[in-house]
């Protein structure tokens, strides 16, 4: 008996010494690598998964001291190494105040309570199977141990399910700690403001002092769109008498008409609009206006107001009206104001033959936005022509960049295809514009499909440029860093960094990537840490290995060495 006790003492001494050594080497050589290589979702499942495999193997192999030692050793070794590290990581997004309250309670009561629960479970299980019990201690029985494996497997499955839920809560907690700091200005404006309606109201106000004809046509435009609300009418006519539009007689043959038909008890608003439309469709009206148009177009800049009136009037006509043929000349007019009115009319009429003329006006900064807005309204019908201009190396780079902006505004699946096709041409001059256009579409229409593999290749390509640019900047002399060359390289780094994250947002959750980028750029050290943790749990291994080093806290020398190693792989 004494010899057996000595053997047990020797065995347990060797077992726990081996267990300590196993946990030490596991922590030293594998834990950090596992945390870098695998995502938290997999790491948090690793311990229950390994124990599950060991438990299942016991069903098929004889229950011996060796198999039990392996199972117990695996459990304890992981508990004091990888599993302990994972548990500590889960506390990261928890506030300090809550952590101080929760952690001692978990360590003191939850952990100890779990062991008490396990002991009671073993006792109940033994009694339930009518096993012999001496002093509430079950007598060792191989069959009892074999049967108990199924209970253990059941608890391990529950452990895995709870681990997945805990991981989701962990990620959600990180997301809550990483806030959106600003939104895209263009998206914010588009969501909160009807830009076209606003422009029409301001055009109407502006036209009062320039031409009663223009003013009348703008009022008719608002009326026809059912947007001439009492509030808008009061704002437009504030501090101004009602305009008598007798000068409109040349256009509509309505002498002394006023622009508020609700004051006429004998004519409804619908009748009034119908009358104007009928007049404009008459052949006689079209003939008179055609002769007037010839005269206006042949005269000099003195007829600028008349040209503006003509351009506006054509926009109120039907697309098949003869006068519509005159619109292209007005679009190409040297006067930005005339061209602007003509472009607005073209956008309303949607005639494809006007698209090239509008595209050429994209380069004029005075009417650039109006041209973009008009082409956006063309939508699908403008796609082929826009694609031709985008791919035409004979066009100026400014024009091609403007076309990219138009495509971003159209924002369809076809647009994404065209932009990625141009991406494949490796045109560095258009790279940033296309990236921003795709990001704009992604933010506005998240349901559109983006080819992830193409976006990933472009992300790695720009990451390579970022690393090389940083190394070039690091190797400059101090005087050069402060000079023009240094500033250009710093600007490039800024552009590349932004482009990398915009591309990541195409094939990862867009909001998460935006949060991470904004907090890394402008956040506090704490929010930067949360942002990096969010990236660490969002990106897959390849992207994580190439993106996280861009934002990690390293000295310039360490970063340079890291980037040199990355360049070899990239």
C-alpha cells in the first residue's frame, strides 16, 4: 500500500511538472502566434474544440491512465496559456469602472461556483446510475467514466455556442467604442436636401432682377412640378410686387398674364398648366419661336438674356419639338449662364445627342456641377458615351476625372463594372478618383455588388506604393524632408492611406472600416487602440498582415524595416 502511494506521488509530481512546462512552452511559442494568425472567433473556440476532440477520442479508445492524462493535461495546459490570454483580451472593450466590478466577481464566484457545480453534477450522475457511493464519494468505475463522456461533450457544445455569442458581444462592444466622426459631405447633403428643388428656387429669385420672362418661366416650372407652396411663393415674392408678365406674350401669347392662377376663380391650376402646354405645342408657336431662335443665335453677346430665355423655354417643351435641335448650340455657348440654362433643359428632355456637348462642359468650373447633375439624370442612357470618354487617352485628364465623378453620381451596378474595368488599366492618375467614386457608391448603395478579388488586388497594389513611399521619405536628408520633395511624399502617403481604407470598405463592412480610418487619423490613443482592435477582428489574415503594420505604434526605423519585409512579399 505504501509503495502504491509513493508511485501516485511520483506520478502526480511528474504530471504537474510536465503540465507546468507544457503551459509555459505553449505560452512562449504558440500563444502570441495564434493571436496574430487567427481571428478571435477561432481562438475563442480553440480550447473547447480541442477538448471536444479529446473527449470524442476516448469513446473509441480504451480508457487508460495515458488517455486520461492527455485529456487533463490539454485542459489545464490551455487554461493557463492560450485560454487565459483570450479571456484577458475579452476585457479590452469593457470600461475600467465596470471591469473593476465584474472581474473580481467572475474570478471569485463564477470560477469557484463552476467547480462546485461540476462536483455536484458528478455526484448526482453517480446516484442516478445507481453506482456505489461511500461517504458521498463515487467509487471509481470505468463504465461511469465512459458514460460521463457524453455529458462532457454536451457541455463542450454549449461552451462553444456561448463562446460564439461572447465573441459577437466583444465585437459589438468594440464597435460601440469606435464612433463615426464625420460622414461624407456629398451624402449628407443629398440625404438632407433636395438640391434640384433648391437650385430652381434660387434661380427663380435671381431671375426676378434679370428678366420677367425668365422669372415667369421659373414660376411656371415650380407650378408644374407642384412645388410652388405658399411658403416658397412668399419667400420668392417677398418685398416685391407681383410680376406682370406681359413680356411673356412673345412666348405664350397670353397678354397680361399673372403667375398665380389660384386668384382666378374661373381657372384651376391644372387648366392653367394645360393651356400653357397646348400653346407651346402649336405649330405656329414653334414656327415663331424658331425664327426668333435664329435671330437670337446669330446676334452677339448683347442677346445673352434672350439666349437664356430661349434655353429655358426649350426645356419646357416636349422632347420632339423642332426647337430642341437648337439646344446643342446653346449648350456650347461661350456664356456660362446660357450654357447652364441649356444644360438644365437638356437634362429635362433627356435627348442622347446632347450628351457629348454636356460632357465637354465638365471642364468649365463655372458649370461643372450643373453638367454633373444633368448627366446623372441621364443615368443608364449616358453610360456608353461616358465609358468611351473615360477610356479615351486622347481626352484631357481633367475631363476623364470629371467623368469618373459623374459615374459616381449615377451609381449603378453597370457603373461599378466600368470603374473596375478602368482600374485594371493601372492608370495611377485616375486611381484616387475611381477609388473615391467606388467609396461614394458603396456608402450610398450598400446592396450593389463589388468584385472583392479585384478590390483586394488593388488594395495590395496601393499598400505596396505606400510602403515604398514611406521608405523613400525615410531615406531623405533632413533638409529634403522639409523641402518640396518631402511634402510631396507626405501628401502621397496621406492619399494612399485613405485609398487603402476606402478600398477595404468595398469588401468588408463599410461602416466598420470608416470608423477605424477616422479614429486612427484623428482619435485619442484609446480610440486608436479600439480602431486597431476592430480591424484585427474584421480583416482576414492576408489583409491584416498588410494593413495593421500601417497603423501600429512603431518607431520610423522599425516601420521602415517592417515595410521592407512586406515589400518582398507584396
